[in-house]
C-alpha cells in the first residue's frame, strides 16, 4: 500500500517537473519570437565600396572606343531568381525619387548614366514591398552578397553584366548623394527600402543599397 | 522660365576658365594645383620650379580641352534639347566655348605650345552618353552635365580665391565670376528640378511592411507556434494531474 502511494507521488512529481520544463520552454519560445518581431535584422554592411574618382586619378577606365550605354529595360538578379521590367523614372516635385507603384517593376532614374556606359552611376530603384501587392522583386537585395551577378538588358537586346561589390544600409536621411553621381567610373546602384517599418507612416526607416561594377 | 540669367551667367563659367589660364600662365613657378575646369578635364599638376616648363603646357592643355568640351556640350544641347533652357544655354555654351578655345590656342601658340581641339576621354564619354538619349531623358542628363561643369568652375574660382599666389586682379575676377556662377546655379537648379533631374533627397520604396519580417518570418512563426503548443500542453498537463 505504502509502495503504491510512493509510486503515485513520484509519478505526480515527474509529471509536475515535465510540466514546468514544458511551460518554461514554451514561454522562452514565445518571448524570443516576440523579440524577433520587434527587432528587425541588424543593418547590412558587406564588401568594399567602389573607389570614388579623384581629380588626380583618371576616372574613365573603359576604352574610349567602347560602345556608348544603353537604356535599361530589363533587370535580372540570377541569385535571387529575379527578372523584372525596368521603366524610366525621375525625381518628383517633392524631391523624392519616383519609384514605380508595382513592386514587380523597377525604375531606372533616367538622369543617371546609361547601362554599360563609360562613366557615372546607373541608378535602379524598386519597392521592397507594397501594401496592395505584397513583396517586391527588390526584396532580395537584403540577401545580396559580393560576387552576385546582376544583368541589365537594353531595348536593342544588349546585355550588360555587373558583379555586386558591396551592400550597405543607411537611414533614409543619411542616404549619400554620391550614390547618384554622374561622374567617376561606371557602376550600378540598386536601391530599395529596409530596416524597421513604421506602421503609422507606412514607410521604412532605411534604404538598402547594392553597389555593383561592370564585368566582362 | 526666363533664360536671361542663364545667358548672363554662362559668361561667368567662361570667365572662370579664362581666369584659370590667366593665373596659370602668369605665375608658372608658383601656381597652385588647379581642379579640372570641366568634368573630366585632368587636374592641372602643381607647378614645381624644376618642371615649370612641363607643367605650363599641361595647364594650357587642360584649359584648352575644357573649352573644347564646353563647346561640344553646348552644341549638343542646342541641337538635341527639347526644352528652351537647354537649347538656350546650349547655344551660349557652344559660342563661348568656341571663342575661349580660340583664345587659349592663341595664348598657347604665343608660347610655342600646340593645343589639341578634342575633348578629353571623360568628356567624350559624357557626350557619348548624351548622344544615346533623346527627348526628356536627353534634357535631364544634359542639365546634370551642365551642373557638373558649373560646379567645377565654382571650385576653380574658389581655388583661386584661396591661393596665396593669386594676384589681387585674379581674385577680383574670381569673385566676379563666382557671383555670376551663383546666378547661373539658381537658374540651372530650377531648370533641373522642373525636368525631374535633381538629385533625389530620398527614396521611399516600401509601403507594405511584409519585408520588415523578411528573412526571419519562418523562424518567428515557428517560435510562436512552438511556444503556444508547449504552454498549452503544460496547462493541460497541470489540469489533468
């Protein structure tokens, strides 16, 4: 009788301990999950930025005999499985770059350099996501890594290949104007949003910028 | 938009280029390093006494190339521009750039130096980019190129003002040129903004918020689901004991 009582008490004790362990683990999972919800990933800083031009250094590195650039009409990011149409965009009256509404389309800032040109930066921007249409094609930029391939195609079928050299994340107020430079060696800059999302303003706090240089 | 201030201030750009040549030629032994007069024009090297004879042709060459580049940029704007500011400013740049190139050639010839009449490779790259465009996209890129030329000229004038070796006459000319360049800057900024070619102040490229969770979405969902199951199980176990 006493043995049976001891066995029952031991069983209850084991069960209570297991219950405590289960509750503790569950609470930890919930706490960690909620913490991740409230804290976006750390800002991205990968690779080395292309060297800016200086007055004492020639800024044209491509032969003057190389072809002039082409107006980009298609963007491909093979590592991210992205292929998106490119449309020309400009700066709006409010001073912000006008990004195409559809997150499946990206914009070429048309005052910037042509793709495959001999100088300056070609600027492409696109939505990371949209309230109406979900994730954007440039949401893959956060996962871009140095060495990734980027391809721009022109209307006449010309293909210009680039390799990612750096990924940076800036608060929007600190986006360097140099990313829009029309002088210096040729490079490609891809811009989208990142960081924390402000639900009230419906805007992100940061910009993710991918720098790529021509290859081949 | 009135283009008169633009026309007046183009003279400032040209005056700056001429000023660069004048300062460099007048003081070949002591001239400070000069920034390029137009985008891509190679910077004039510092003129050390030992190689002053070599530096002077280089300075003249840079100024001559700068003038040739301005003339070519102007001619392209005058012929291909669709907006009045681009056509007007282009005509003026073409005329004055050509006149300056001739002037620089005379100065160079007097010193036994022959100047080329071709823009630098950087300027040629800029012109090739412009020639591949048409319509609004041409005007946008052209206005930005003109803006670069303006900035280079301002830098040059400021370098003269900062130089202890520049004469008072040269500094007075630099101040006058800067005043005109400021007037040009205001008009050019207005034309550039109207054409949608100003450097963007910001890029707003996300309105949904889905990407904020982004790469962590699966982890977060798994953690929250596991936590809820474990807590639920613990409560059920406690009740059943």
